[in-house]
């Protein structure tokens, strides 16, 4: 992660460093995975208020 920050000058929030954010991110990911299975979707673009399944 440090290489990405230093060499590429990326701004990265490491949610794994904060237990509360890590837990919330894992919970969101799990719920989102379940939703994708129910919708029979493999690839999705999710932004606030938008769920866009992508078909390849």
C-alpha cells in the first residue's frame, strides 16, 4: 500500500486500519454479494441511488 501512495501518489483510505470501518465494509460487501446472486448478476456498477448490472 505504501508503494502505491509513495510512487504513484495515490490517496488511499485503508479501511482495514479502522476496525469499525473494516466491519462496515465487510457487512456491505456481504449484503451486496447476496443481492447480486439474487439478481443473477456477476458485474455491477453501484453508486448512490443506482444499481446498474453490466452484461458482458
